[in-house]
């Protein structure tokens, strides 16, 4: 199908190249997209006798998402990686697969990037070659050719429409049904904890599962860079950071949002990802009465997570000694939940670790499950 659709596209493209410039007068159509009426007629005439699947494929190359249209509509696909017109990959059940379809030309690939950038309000320039945004159910990340030295690269990560629960995670062999009791206990006893793991290990899914354990009468303030976490109830709210690459608007960072959240009567604080100096503000809030709070942190295991947490706190309080930083962690953190992704792509629980004590050489961790 791809070869036949590409052949039709190529004939349309050759006819378009022969059009005089005055045939490209543009007008608004029903979708508020600017299109040339003559070009529309060319596309229609070349596709009207083609099989329906091929006709739709050609139309999507001109007006929609081209070879990734089916990928975007497939809920089983969790990530789409586009490294260029002919290099498209997708993730399903934790494993990458090469997509057999591709864009038919460099021009159609550039036009696709323009359309999706406009839809996500994420535009790159020579001065600002990276952009992030939200596109439907996906988090979009775009890197320009100035940095890749080939083509602009696009990454789309899907946010699940239905937030994960621990029952669903158990069905997917993330953990055993018996282990679910330990997670409910963390919530009921209002323990403070971090969900840690490497990239792609499902930390955000686990965070959403914990939120599904919360009662409806509790107010949660969620803080994150990109909206990925589902609020547990209507009493809860979300605060998002702001970054303006053009420098017109002042940035709003996670540390500022943590301090602001303390004035919003939170029963619990939830941090989408602790990744910078806001670690100090977050743990200070946990140590001063906001029990039952949690967040995620990028790390391979529990010990590495605590070392990285020390470094992040030091970014926010460089004048503090290591002893003071470790005392803060001891006062504010009770458990570390470690998620992992196996060599087969299976996301699973690696362990639940309790911070037992602070020793001379660091923290003593005890694995509970």
C-alpha cells in the first residue's frame, strides 16, 4: 500500500510543481486551515479512483499526520519516535518496533512538523532549537536539525486516558496481588515516599495508581512541569511550571510552586518529578507537617536515589553541610518504591525500601517487599 500511495503522491507533487505561483492563492476552509483550491482539486482528481485505504493515506500525507496517523490512534502504542522522514519507531508493551510506513518526501515531513507544532503550540527556531508541548494524549518533544545535524527529531509519549490503578498494574504483572496491601498501607499511614526508576520504567503510572488510593475528601496539590498526572478528585488542584524560551515572561519553577502550594491548604503534596533545587523546598514541606506526600525521582535503585536526592538538595542549599542534608532526608522521607523495566521491556516492581536509620556512612535501607 505504501508504494502505491507514494506513487500517487509523487504524481500530485509533480503536477503542483508545474502550477503558476498565482494558483497558490489561499483561502480559509471549514477546518480553518489555509489551503490552495487548485492543489485541493489536484489531490482529489488523483485519488478519486484509488482504493479507500490508499486514498486516505495520500490525503493524510497532505493534510494530517501521514504515516503516524494509525500509530496515534492505537492506544496500545505508548511512544512514537520520529528521527526523520523514513525513520519512525514506536513502543508497544515496553519494546521498540520499526514502523514500515514513512513520509513520502522531505517536504511532506516538514509540513507535518509545522502542523503538529502548531497544534501543540511548540515551535522551534534557530535561536531556540528545542520545544515541548501537549498534543492530544501525548507529551511532545521537538529537537531541531541545528542540534541533530540531520532532520528535526520528534518524540511523542502517550498519557493514558484512564489513570492506572494497582489492580491494573497487578494484571500486567507489575506486582503481585499480595504486594498491593503494602501500598495501601503507605497511603493509610500517611507515609512520605518517592517512586524511583530509570527512564521508561513507569514511574508516572505508579504515581497515578497511588493517587487512585486516596479518599475523595482529601485535597492534593500536584506540582509538575508537563501535565501528566490525573487529579484524584475535584477538591484537588494542579500547579504547572512555566518556561518562556523567548524571555518575554518570567519563568515559574517548581520550587516557587512548592512554596505557593503551602498556602493552598493541601492535605498532601505530590511532585511529578524531583529534578532540581526544588528538592530542598519539597522535603522541607514534608518535614514540617505535610505527611502522606510523594513524588518521583530518576534513579536506578533506592541507594542511588538517596545519593541523587542529596545532590539536588545541595543545589537548592549549597551552604548546607552533608550532615544537615541527610538529617532533612531522614526527617522527611519514609520509603522508596523502586520500579524497573526488564530486558524484555516488562515494567515491574523492583522493591519497596524503608529508611531505617542514618549511619555514619549513609542511610540504612531495609527491603520490605
